[in-house]
C-alpha cells in the first residue's frame, strides 16, 4: 500500500506534463494577472447569468426543452469541472508524500504516507468548507423546477458571481477590518432583540391576539428595532408600548452606529482601494513606467513628455509630494519603492517594466535599483546619480542606464562654450527636434532591408542621413557603400520623422 | 574660435568640472568666486589667477573687464546669487555673451528674464535624456559618445576657407562620405547666420565663409580640414 502510494506520487512528481498542467490550471484560476483568466471569468459569468435568466423567464412562460437541457446539464457540467479543478489545484498531496518519504529516509524512521495523505485530504476538506467553495458546490445543482423549494439553488449561482466581482471582494475585505466593531454591534443587537422579544412575550402573550409564540415576539422585536415596522404585530398594552419606545430608540442609535462604522471603514481604506485600482490598471498593459519620486526631475520629465506616456505610475513616499503629483494631474500612489512588497505588486511576469529612479538621494536610488533587480532581472532600471563616486555602485546594483544630471548639464555647457554652432545642433538632436532626430532602424521590424547593401538602401530618397550600423556591441561609423545589412543590425540615421516613416514604408516595415 | 578667453563665475558643483574641461580644450579660463572654500579649491586645482570678489558689487565686476572675454559663464552654486550676477552683468555689459546654468525649473525663467543669452536647465536636459533613453537607447548612447569624442568619433565645425574646392558647389552634389566624414548641417551665410540641418531638405550653395558641421573620425576630420583648404582635389 505504502509503496503504491509512493510510486504514484513519484510518477506524478516526475511527469512534466502533470506538473505543467497543474500549474497552468492553478495560474488560470487563481492568478488575476494571467492573460487568459478573463476568458474563463467571462464564460462562467455568462453561464451564471443565462441560467438565472432562464429561471426568471420560466416563472411565467414555458421554456423549450433544449434550454432545460442547457441549464441542467451543460451549466452544471462546466461548474462541476471548475469545482473539481479548484479542489485539485488547492494543494499537492503527491509533493507532501515525497517530502515525507525524504524526511523519513533522512531520519531513518518508518515511512508511512497515510498520515500525510490524511493531512492532504483534510486540507482539501477545509477548502471545501470555505464559504466560496460551498457556494461553488451548491451552484452545481441545477434549479430542479418541479420541486419549488429547490429553486433556491439558483441563488447560489448568483452568489457564485461574487467570486468574479472584484468590488464585492473589496467590500468584504473592508468590512472584515471592522470585525470587532461589527461583532460588538451584532451581539448588542442580539441581546436587545432577545430581551425585548421575551419581555413582550411575557407582557402580551395573553392579551395580544397576534402574538402566539416566542418566535412571533422576537420577530416583532427585530422588525421594530430595525425601524422597518410592518405593523402586522403591534403592542396593545402600555407596558408593551413602553418596550416599543425603548427598542425604537436603541434601534436608531444602533443603525447610526453601524452606518458610521462602515463609512469610516471605507474612508480609511479609500485611498488604498484607489491605489490598488491604479496598479491593477497599469498591470494590464504590456509595458509601463514606474517613476520613483516626484521631485524636480520627475516634474520636468512629465512637463515635457508626460503626454507621450500613457502607462505609468509615480511612486512617492512623501504624502505632500504625492498629493502635489495628483493635483498636477498624474497617476501617483503613496508607496515606498524601496520596499519589496511595493514592487512585488506589479506584474513582472507579463509586462515589461522600466523603473526610473529619480529621487534626489543616491542611497535611495541604489536601494530601489537593487530591490527591482532582486525581484526580476527583466525590470529595466534607469537611475539618477548625483555623485560621480556612485556610478560604480549603480553598476554593481545592476542599473541599465545611469544618468548624472550634473554631468549632462556640464557637458552641455562645455559644448555651448567650445562649439557654439554645434551646441544648437547637438541640443536639437538631443531634444529630438523634428528636423534633427537621430533615430534607430531595427532590422527585426524591417526584414526587407536585411541583405541589401548600404548603396541600395534609399536613404537619399527619404532625405535621411545615414550615419552607421550598430552591430552587436560595435558601432561601424560610415561603413563602405558595399556593406551588407545583417540580421540584428541597428541602423543609425538622422532626419525628420516623416523621412524616417517614409523610409520605413519603402521597406514596409514597422522597425 | 578666435577669442578663447572665458570668464567663469563659480567654482562649485558645476564650475569645477567645466573649468577643467575648458582648460583641457585649450581655453583660457578666468575663475571668479565669492566663496572662500571654493576659491581655495580653485587655487589648489591650479587656477592660480582665480579671483575672489563680492559679485554683488558692480565696481568689482567692472574691474574684471568682462568685455575682454568671449563669454561670461555664470555657474555659481547659490542660485539666487547666480540670477543676481546675471542681471548685474547684463545691465553693465549689454554686448557680452552670457551663459548660465539653472538648478531648478523656476530659476530658468528668471535667468532668461535677467538677460542670459543661453540658459542650460539641469533638469530639462536630464528629462530629455531620460526620454531619449526610453525611446532611442542605442542612438542616445552613440550620440553621447560622439559629443565627448569617445571612440574617436566626434563633431567638428569647419569654416570653408577662401579658394576652397567646395566654394560654389551644391550640397546635394557633394558626398563627403568618401572622405570618411558626414555633413550634419551648416551655416549658409547667404541665408542668414543660423544653423541648418542637412536633413531639412534644402540644397545649399556652399561659399567661402560658410560653416560646416561634420561628424566623423577625428583623424579623418583633421585630414578633411586640410583638404578643403585646397583649390581642387
């Protein structure tokens, strides 16, 4: 028995297909950033809505048999598959059996997988008892129409929608932060309702024809305290009316208390909710910028080029600066970019992230660089360094580009003094003025230019100045006209944007 | 440039590096400071002629004879002082060419109003650079190397001498790439004293006295400079 279990576990562990499919399903069902998850979600939501619509329609109209078939078999089938998959990916029993085997081997004790198997099963059972899993399970049952009471199952399908609506999740999350207050309130409510119910029962059971049982009395107390007051049961004796007065007053107090608790919970969480929405939004895009710090550099950058970047977030850990950024109309969140948790929120898996470390402190910038690189090497970092002695540290930290504002400005001044005519030229080129852009033509977008010689390419026709080829790490300046363009080359040209676009259109590329 | 004399106000963050760069390029730099610490630093770094004055005093500025210098460069660390200095210099010497550095967005405008001919905004140039790195990483990197003449390739201004073979030629008809240099742009004196890029699409007629801005290997540029002195090739 032990051996069979172990060999099954080992077989599953060794099977690449099994592990891959399991992790794929897990990612698909649970990872909000998975690109295919939204299709799964949309399908399930569609099934839920149609089955509810069918039931509502059916109340007054006869439905065709195929709709019944759809509702009873197809929807239930899909839901049960989903339920089983969720149960399957919840934990890995085979992995725990293998680790148990390794541990027993290491400690020299007898190997018994039963305990681990039991633990794994218990874990699954625990999952099955969570509210969301229970709803999933009950939602599988179709609303069996002949038995009217079983129509209640359709409610579970509606509840199942909760899993797919983010705002409800956030709502419960916010409320769970006020658990203590709400529980206190609930307890108080229970206490008052019971007391008042018992009191009215004792006072009026004999005299009031509407109160026959304790249930009636408690029902009356709840309807009164909630200020709903149907009026189907009302006190008839002065004692009963006194009790009414007391519970109506406490009811008003309690409702206002409950409202204030919920409102304060939301206002406390509002900025957090907003920020998580911003992060969620940006995570959906393929590539985005994270700008750390909202100082002079960031302000200048956004003032000049803000309109060209759609997908970005400014991370600022000083509240006043963050407010300023928002006032200036930029997407900013109050976060410390040097914290691991902050950067972890962004989807490094599916998006290309570029981080601009533009805070005024070198230490901070280095720390952010390291933090980003420790999360994923894929993150590109452009860091600002104020002190020349920091350059090597930034390089060690792994920054892709290091920018020294002082150096940039000094070299501009130097050029302005030594070569005044050229200063204008270089400044225009650096700022990318329309007539003097120096731009790159990548061969991977323009397959047509591969294999052609420089002479054959129509630079003159497009009024472009061809400057050279970046091949690997080398730059070949002004190569001979018989040089052949190779795959992976980047051609460096200067000219107007329209010239560049014209050139690209000549070779029908999107380089 | 004929007059290579530069009057540099400030030997702080920027001044120190600019001064040294200029000296390396063969400029005659006169350092002026008002701060004791920076002044001593300048002396230590070999600027023996460095002067310490109170730049808020007009007489002290007049005594420096700024009119004898090609350019006045204001790069004092104290930005208030820098603006005040620019303003004083402009009011005293209306003909001088004043270049100033700005350390903040607000100062740039003040310096321009104070009369600086050119203001270099530290943050503006850096913001440009970030934008360039994001959009044209390779080109930006290369361009920077051209500016500082790394790898031997750089820009150069060449004035077409009298009797040069270039005199009378049209820009569309000449191809400098066989000489190993590329023509980036020029100042065509006929069309006014301003720089125009070759990619603007205008066919210029070259004359003696026009300035060509070329890019190329430093050696090749030097050879080309010699070449254009000749009447024919």
